[in-house]
């Protein structure tokens, strides 16, 4: 396609002027011109060329790229088509004057199709409606990605496809970015990258499916859409657009001016943030929002202020409020309206307890220094300055980001609501911005009993303003009002045709002609806002009705939208298994009937015309047994998803396989669901194969990679499990990297098991070599490779056994850091760090012990083997000679392992010891190493008392009945511990007693008293025992 340009270079200013010219007229106006009809004809040829059933595809493609166009006309038509599509499906009002546009598409389709059919002798639909419906089906099929189809009933889908064809196909306008931007064509491709990014992102929004529950939030639904191919296109086009819009200029004080205006750069960064929110990349979304804020020089903060929320509140308490101030006034930008004369319907709260708005006390200041930015310290909560539209969008983007990535709890709601309230209470600057603020507020208020009614009705009003014809009252009033200006009532006859019955009506009173904003105002910022398409918005409304107990209303909305998968899921969720005859009973059977009706013909039916899936049917009368015929041909839109839902209901693997085949082996969810079915049946190998196919299609899903790792771990394929977990971590993208503690912990387990397999292989190899001697068979290399398979795999990856062990430790540490309340992962860290060779990692051991004690906070958390290791390693370091003084206690240097071990025992372990005498014994040993003789002797006494404590009051020796834990009069092990502690106490008296002022020369007497006490209680039970003789020897040595 040859491109002609009137100018020497296509600059952003030219693109901006084209957009401005479109706002002055209807977006469908370009379809009145002959060049547009030529482009439409080329588009129709291109769409027909994408149809797989066309035999002579190459000929059609050759015709599709023949011709020439003016670049300005092509860009103008592409932008007009995109804006008209968004007006019809996102912002409203209802698109008018579509007859000429539809005629243009239909004429081109009939002409091209007739020419093509005349060569092949095939027929086509005769009626006008059938021709247009056939063309729209081809457009929808062109938008299929990775086996996922868009919503099949999108109004005027041909407009979006035309815009996509013009900007992204490479046929009408260039899309490749060369290395040097020298000629006009190269400049054109660069500066159109932003529009390509918008189109790919809207394509993704059309693909993403609404869902029930909190997941119906539009910005969350995108993360569950398995279209990695489209996601890669979005990310690529975003990088290209960033090179055009941002370039090397991000601040206004740079020496090189940006070719784009400041407002354009702010809007691009907000669109980038909205894109990352939809894709689930919160770190990148935060970065983009921060850049937008810096360019705008906007200052805002979530703070607290004293105020009253209820009518009966007497004292002011702290309330959350967003303080915001626009610092950069747009003096050099093109003039744009600061405020809008009309705003969407904003419903009052009308609650008998809550105030409409929080009443802040602006005069109550405590005089303390504020942590707010300097520019916000003089801003009062009730008297905040007017904000610019870009700054309103920054606040709403911040609210949307918090709502999408934060936990769904009351605290999050309290933090999000002030952002929306700040925009709503400000003077409206744009219709769509105010609409988005009302939507954000409604989502939050759905979770509160006193505001849920306003939230549902407000969301209903927002839906009405998009789908109801606001121009109806304008035309009707003009015809019925007398010419002399007298207001005389007129009688209206309501038509009863089928078209009028299907026409949408308003739940609330419809706005008058002057109460609605024009399309240009609504569309000015629609790309920078996370505004959902109308079917997504109505799906959120359906969920809102369920929060007030109206599940029937939700079902009716889904029926009207013909979202049959959602109808089935809604029916299944309302099933009442314990009420066979009650309302909502048999919900799962009804859901199965709806899905089978969409996928299969009636049982015994042979004529496809008898089972049109698009005909109006009362779904409540459907029965699953009536639809066991052949599949509909062609399959309905989103057939893979429907087959997966049917597979979930019937637990039939054949449905998942059919979904996989219909999608052209691109629908990852089919294999994922099949894998889960095999897992429920404990068919581990089949589940592994299914998940391998799933990740082969969608390699960007951390959930599926992690699940594959779980399966490999269960099968004992530890190298493959470790690789799967590593890929799960690499593809994750939220605050902590998307990876959770379980993934890190399981990867540590896989690496540790792999290490143990390698060590076992080496041990077996040494055993075989010892058995074979020098006469080993030289022809057993294959057997040797098989026996050393895990070692060879590690060597191929450049990993030694010790490296695997260190990687396992690092994985456990990362998992423990993410789940800092899970003591079991910290216990793995301790065990692994203590087993490192040739020397344990004592720093990690101490770190793990501290965290286990912090989490469990009981004596049972103390591992004696680990504590013994720490004391042994710490006391192996000799104390320097200048610490040999009698009264000087040795303090290890700060930061050394000895210092950490001492702090651990003194600060963390000592407060926990109640019944464990060994811990006191270790404490005595550690203090003695520090030359703390008083503390060492005190710990030895406590160890002895702990070992023998409570016997006299809790045991009847004559009965021989144990009534206390650790009864050393009946338990051999406990008796051995008592003798051990007694021996250690006597040694402590002998070694340290003379150095302790309170003991001094009396140490022998104290030692004899301790031994005599034990022997007196144990004589009846243990006299004559070997350990009894040990005590006797002690007494002999202690004689004066």
C-alpha cells in the first residue's frame, strides 16, 4: 500500500490536530467521504483473507494490499473508528447516525464477497441483516487469540476491527520501527506506536472475561486471561510508545524539549499504569504513576484529620483524608475547560446515622510538627483547592491500584475511599473522570451495610448512562411541543414492535438532553482511566445486586447480556443441595443444561436450523438430557471456555480435550483443568503431561509453573521440580516478585532432595568401585551414566553438590522472609544451615533460631542439638589473655558470631526456660567461657533445681504413680539427667565457687548439701544403681 503524505514529516502535532478536528463533529463523519469507502473495501478484503475456509486466500490477500491512501485520511478514519467504538461500548451516549457507517461496511462486504463467490460459485446470505451479521462474525473471529474469543455481542465490533487493521496490520500504515528515524514513513511508524499500544490494550480488554464475586472487578479479571501472545504484543507496543512519547525527556527542565505536550506525557504514563494494573504488574504500575506525578508536579498524601462521621458524634476523632494540590498550572498548554457544566447522576446517601460527608474540624490543631510535604501543610480538609483533570486521574489511578493489589479487607477500603471522595467533592472537570470516581466509591461502599443501597443504585445509574439512549427525549420533545411555545400535554402512543421491546430502558429517570456530556468530553481521558466496557460494568452491577440478596437480578442481567458461561456459574453457585424443592434447587443441573444448550444440538436432531444457539430461549426450561446431540458447527464463541466449565461440572476429561482441540491447542486453561482432574484421581504422570502442555502454551503463568513443580516434586523428579519453581519465580510480577513463600520453600525442598540424590549416587559409585576393584567392566558407560543421571544433570547446569545445598538454603531463607510467621520454614533454614560442610553457617542458624522463638514463644521451640552446636562453636574461640582477670567479664566483639550467640541465649532463650535443665547447663557453659563466674554458677544451680524440682510435693513414692512430667524417681532417663546436672553443679562449685563472693570457701559444703539432697530422695528407688555409685564417689571426694 503506497502512502502519500502532504507534509514532510508526521509529527505529534499533526496527530493532535487530527484528534482535535474529530471532536468538532460526529465520529462517524469520515465515513461520508469516498477515500474512507476505499479503505473500508480494503479492510473487508483483508478480513476475508483471514478466513481459513477461503480456498484462494493468496489472491484475496494480493487484492487487499493493492491501492494507495493518504496517511492523514487513514489516520483520521482509524481514530474516528476507535473513538466511535469506545463511545458505543464504554462511555456512551448511544452512537447515532450508524446507518451510513453500516451501509459502507455492508456494501463493501457484499461487493467483495460477490466478486469472490462469482469465481467460486458459492452462495451467501441474502438479507441485509444476515450480511452484516456474517461480516461481524468474521471480525470477531479475527480477534480470537490463543483460543480465547472476545465477548460475542459487542456492538459495532467492525469499527474496532477497522481501526486495528489500519494501525496494526502493516497494510495501511507502517508498524516496523527502523533503527534511524530519518524519512517521513519512519517518523510515522514511531509516533503511531502510542495508538497501536491503545488498540492492543483495548483488544485485551475485549478478550478478558467477567467473573462472579470480587473477581468481577474489571482490573482484576485481566490477570486470569490466558492470552500470552496478546500480552507480548502489548508489552512490545508499550516499549515502542515509550520511545516515542517519553524518549529521553521526563522533566520539563531538560534542555531538549519533548515533541509531545506535558499533558500528553502525563496521560501516557497514566495509560501505562492502567495497563500494568490490568496485567497484574504492580511494581511497574507504581513506577508509571510516580513518573506521571513528577511530570504533573502534583502533590498529594493520605493523612488524618479530626472530624465527625455520624450525626450523633460529639467528639472529633481521627478520619482518613486525601490532601491534594495541583502545583503546575497549564499556562503553555492548549486551552481546555477547567470544569464541566454537566456531571453524572450522583446519588445522596440519605442515611439516618452517617453524614453525607465527613465534617472536619479545621480549627483544631495540636501544634505538633507535620510530616506532610511543605506544599500541603496549609491545606485544610474542608477547603481544598481545585485540581486539574490530570491530577484527578492520578488520584483515581492510585485508588484503583490499591484496590487491585491490596487484600480485600476493611482497612484497605478505608484507605481507598478518600481518594475517590477527593475527586467527587471537587468541582467536576470531566464527565468520564467523575464517572470513574463514582464507580470506585461504589465498589468500596458495597462492603458496608449502611452504604450498600447507595452503591447498588449508583452503579445502576452509571450503567444507564452508557446503554440508554439519552437523545430520545430531545427528539421526542421537539416533535410534540407546539410551535407557539405553549406547554400543552400531548398523548404518546408507545409502539409495541419487537425492536422497541428489546430497546434498553433506564432503571432511574433518564437524563434530559442538556444533562448529558457530549461524546468528545467523555472520550478525552477514557484511555487513561480503567473504565470497563459496558458488559463488564453490567457484570459488576450483577454482582452488586447479589450483595443485597437479589441473585435473580444478577441472573437476568447475565441473560440479557447473553453471557451464558456466567449464567451457568451463577446458577451453579445458587444450588441448594439440602433443599430439594426449595428456590434455587438444582442449580448445578440448570448450569449444565445451559452449557450443553450452547455446545450441542438437541438429542436426535439432525437439522442445524432447528437448534440455533442464538435464538431466544427460556433457560429455566432447559434440561441437560435434551442436549446430547452433535456439536454445533461452527462452535459458538468461547467454546473452549464453555467446554472447560462443562468439564468442571461433569468431571469428564473428554470435555477438556475437546476444548484443547477447538482452540488449536492454544487454550492453556483446558490442560490446566485436565491436570487438576488427574490430580484429584491421583494420576500423577497424566497430570504432569497436562501441565507441561499448559505451560508450553502460556509460559508467563507463575501459578501453572508452580503447580507443575508440585507434581514433579511428588513424582521425585527433583531437578525438573527445581526448574519449574525457578520459572514460576521468574515469571511472577507483584510486590514480592509474584512468588509466594510456598514456592520458595518447595524449591528449597527440591534442591535439597536433588543434593541428597547426588550424594547417594556418589556413595553408590564408590561402593561399586570398591566391589569391582581394578577389574571393572569398561563397557558399562551407559549404565554408569544412568546411575549418575542426577549428577550429570547438575554438571550440565554448572552446579556442584555444594552449590545446590547453598541454593536450597537461599530458597528457604527467601520463603521464610516472605512468610515470616511460618516457623516450619525457618526450621528448615536452621537444619540446612547447621548441616553445611565443612563448616555450618552459624549466622543463618542464629537468625533461624531467633525467628522460631519469635513465632512460637514457647520452650518447645528450643532445639537442644542446635543450641549445643552454637555453644560448642562459640566456645571454641579462645578468650584473649587480657581477659583473665577475676572480676572482668569477657564481651565478644560486636558483629561476631560469638556476640550473636551470647545475645541469643541471654535475651531470647533464658526467658523461655522452665523445665529444660539442659538449656541451663548450656547457659552455664557459655557464661563460664565469658569468665562470668557468678552467672555460670547461677545457671548451674538453676539447671540442677530444674532437673530435681517438684518431686517432693507432686509424687507419692510409695504409690509408684507418676504425676509429674520429668519424674526422675521412676524414669531412668530423667534419673540420668539429675545425676548429670548434680555432677555439673559440683564441678561448678569446685571451679567457680572460690571466685564468687557469695560462696567463697563454703563451696564444698554447698556441693555436699546438693548431693546429699539427691541421694536422700533417690535412696529407696535407685540405691545400688551405677549412677548411685557416681553420687557416692562425689560425696567421698567432697569430704573435708
